[in-house]
C-alpha cells in the first residue's frame, strides 16, 4: 500500500513508462536488489505505447542493412542487437517462470516461434537489393546459422505471381514472441518482487541543484526518488525538456505504426515470421503467425509531434503489400484488432541510453526506434548496472548512445540526400511506380533531390539526417502543406544544439 504524505510519496527509483523497457529495467533491478523501493509510473491503457503494437520480431541479422558496417555507431547498434539475440532464450525462460501460470507463463513460452524467413520481393528496388545482400554477408561473416531458402518452399507463402520473392534467407535463431504476453509477464514478475505500479502520467521531472528529485504527476502529486529512469517511449522527449537544457538531447520524434491482428477460419498461412529487409519509410513488411491467425505489420509515419493516429493511405499500402507479396489469402482473414503505437525515434535514429550528464540521478532508457523490444533484455541489464553502480562506465558500443549528445551523423549531407532520394524511389517501386523506359526515372529522382536540397538550404546548421527523417520531414509535402512548418522545430533544435555544443560537425 502506497502512503502519500503531503502530496508526496518516496521511492528509491522511479521508472517513468510501463512499456517493455521500463518494466524490464524495473524487474532487473528488483531481481538484483530486493531491498530497493521501485515504482513504475504509467497508465494501464498505455497511451501511445509502442510495445503492445509490436510483432514482436526478435531480429538482429534480419535488421541488418548496407549501413550496418559503414559507421561505428551503426555497428554498435548491431552489436547491441547481437547481444540481445544471445540473451533472449534464457531471458524468456526466466520471465515465464517468474510470471508463473497465473500470469500466463506457459502461454508466453508457447507464443515464441523461432525462425524468420527474409524475402527479397520482386516489388522492390536497388536499396532493398543492397540491404538483402548486406544481410547475407553479415550472416556469413559472423558465422550466424542460416540457410539460403528456395522461396517456393516457404510454408504458407502465396504471393501474387508478379510479386514473388526473388531470393530468401532463413534465420534460424530469429523469431517472434507475443509482445502483449511479455508485458503481462513482466508486470506479474515485477509485482512479485515488490515493484509498485502507479497508474498515472508524469508531467515533469523535478530537479534542483543539478540533481533529479523525482517526478510530478498529473494528479498534482509528486513522486520523490533519488533516481529516475526515463522510459516513456516517444513521450520521453517532452519530459526531458522539462529539466534539461534546450538542445542537450536530440529531439524525440514519433514513429506512428499500425499493425493488424487477424483470424482465419481455415488453416493455412505462414508458419514462421516472413519479412522483407528494412528500408527507410518502412520497418520491413512482415506477416507473423499469431494465435488463431496472423499479425500483419507495420506502417511507420514519422512526425515531430505525437500524431492523431495511423494514416489511411499507409495502412492501405501495407495491407495490400502483405496480400500481394506474402499471402493473397490474407484478404479473406478477419481483423480481430488494430494495433497502433508510436515508436520512439530520436532525430539521429540512435537510442538514448544511460545517465544524463546535466542531471545527477536521471537515467535514459528510450529512443529504440524499431527494435527496442528485441534489445530490451540487454538494455535492462545495462540500466540496472547504471542504477546500482553509477560508476560503471558504459562499454565502448553503448557510449555511442549517451543521451546528451549532438546528433550522431553517419554520413555527409550530400550522401544523406542521395540516400534519401534512393530510398524514396525504392518506396515508389514497392508501391507500383512504373516509369516508361523512354523517360527513365532520373527526372523523378532529380526532382526529389532538388526539393530536398531546397529545403535543406533553409536549415541554419545543416546536418546529415537519416534517409527516413529526410523523407518524412522534407520530401513528403502531403503531410505539411505549409513548407516552412516542418522546418521550424528542426531549425529551433539545431540553433539550440549548436549553442549547447558549439559545433555539430561530425562526418566528413
Ligand atoms: C507497430 C510497431 C511494430 C514494432 N515491431 C517491433 C518488432 O517486431 N521488434 C522490435 O524489437 N521492436 C518493434 N517495434 C519497436 C518497439 O515496439 C519499441 O522499440 C519498444 O517497444 C519501445 O519500448 P519502450 O518501453 O521504450 O516504449 P513504449 O512501449 O512506447 O512504452 C512507453 C510507455 O510509457 C508510457 N508513458 C508515456 N508518457 C508517459 C508519462 N508522461 N508518464 C507515464 N507514462 C508515460 C506510455 O503510455 C507507454 O506505456 C515496433 C513498434 C511498433 C509501433
């Protein structure tokens, strides 16, 4: 029973956010130190949460792209995902045991389906080809068990004839688990270890003299804590801004994603995860087996402010692509749930993990974009290390993700523009773009490039943004009829970051 005195309650650690990262971190700390008073703040309906909408694919090599080896920060993210791949079997088994039967321990174990087919669909372009090839090379280089599969042998795959896969890989160790069951198990396991749950929303961090003191809640009360973990997903940016200097942390964007749970009366459909490689403006089309049917995912629309919900157009494209490229019979399946969540996407697309430099006691566990579910066991252990022994420096890989940093730039601005245009064209080819050979596609590509350059010129301190950020913020006028509007927030941030860090130059 919580005791509030004078509108305050005191804990050792307050975790803001009840998604997979907040809960996993709280559980891991409680496992290691049973004497700590730990609170998790978050409403039961999990407004805007990414986790309940996730597939959830446990993919590491399945996420590899041509960029993975091009910059140490991307390689560091890959290293994190590899550690998670090794961690999941034991993490899941222990979690199922701790949750117990009453909280669905067996159902959680049953929801784990190992094995992922990655297909290279004919409906794609150069970038997807290159990402597929990069994935194959990484599998070989790292000795990861895999098979080159004949697309015709993939169980349940039934694409349209003109969208048949050209090539396929089978990743034996990468599979899926039911994200909603993982959340339930995490809550049960954490509660068993004494973690308290506060069904509230944090409105601000409370700090003085360079030290965090707790969080203010939407009911007016204050939760005092010596350490605060910021794990509020895509809403973490707003909370960080209540206590940290402007420009200190890369802004958090919202990656609205829609996925659909389906039921089918007749047996059939894919028996393992089937996905396409990652590309900007998508997280890889995927169809996953789920109880009684399939999960179809997922859209990704990136906006600077929390969006009102998924867009009809991207939802339509995703469902059509799933039926065309993976299983035409999905068109007869019944929708049992529309899942919508917001991916936490820092401007530079790298996670925000570890202690704040400006505010003692504040620890970030967020910004994981599209693979935070998969990486959660490793992130939870790192956050527990930081909370329980603050003197431990992060290893060299994780130091890339220190939350207070100028944005990580993995390429030059001209390269970033080239990449964004190439990704945009790839998206077009996936969605039926056909340009007569007589005209060629260079005019379209040139037009996109000019548009991006024109808008880039108006940024005060141009930095190399990732292709998906350029596409979503600069190349898609339909979402921003007033062309100056999407740049305002970015310009404001770049001014503030330049003032805070002095210089934003990185890649050359
Ligand atoms: C459609 C979709 C599919 C995805 N598929 C995959 C996948 O297959 N594999 C994978 O690894 N990842 C996937 N992801 C990404 C993954 O879901 C995220 O990286 C991960 O779940 C992020 O977890 P989190 O705990 O940081 O954030 P969230 O899950 O967003 O949780 C944050 C929680 O904090 C709460 N909160 C927000 N503000 C406050 C506040 N002020 N006070 C208190 N609580 C607050 C929210 O309500 C929420 O419950 C997917 C994401 C989406 C949207």
